[in-house]
């Protein structure tokens, strides 16, 4: 089945909100998910057929892009959609003249870390105690990707 990455539109928000709650132990608020994007926003959904299977929220300011949130529907994980979505995000930002992309990932999220690393992101720093957990706090790994 064919897939496509398209800009996140208001009619995608119910699917995005459902996936956000299912995919994250500490999801964004619904108001953040449904917030009107500003001119620096770079928000996309991954559709397989007509089904939204994942999304990402980002921004691009003066050539420096940030991946703020990315998720694949847990029912669709393990099929390579995360890689497709992340590659699509990189392509979209490259087309918008971004020179680098920054992101933060939970230190415990080894699957995401390995995906980012496999696609060319490099760990450059660590924020101690950045993310909440069930039992306290955990570090954020800061990664960057240079667009050639």
C-alpha cells in the first residue's frame, strides 16, 4: 500500500491526538496538538492509503530546524514507518533550506535513538533530569543532523 507524507491539516488532528495518547507515556496536551501552526511550523502526517499512521511536529527558524514530537501509531509500529516519516521530515526541511535538525530523545528510548543514529543524527549533549518518568526524572539526549 502506498504511503505519503503531507502537511498536517486540521482534519488530521483527531487521528494525531489519538496516536499521541497511545504512543507516549507523557503525551502533549490536546491544546498543543490542536494549536494553529505558526509560520515556522513544519508539521506532517504519514498516511498509508488514507489512514494516518504517524505524525511529526517541527519548526524551522533561519535554517535551524527542530523535531519537537514524532510518533507512529502503536498498532502500526515495527513496519518501518518511523524511518519513512523521519526521512520525509528531513527531505521536507531540506527543501525549506534548513541546514541542520536538532532533537531531544529520552535516554531510555533506545529504539528511537538507534533510528536517529542510523539516519545520521549524532548525539552531541545530554540534559540531565529533563523528562518526567513514573519514578522521577530521566536524561534527554540532544542529537543533531547536518543537511548536506
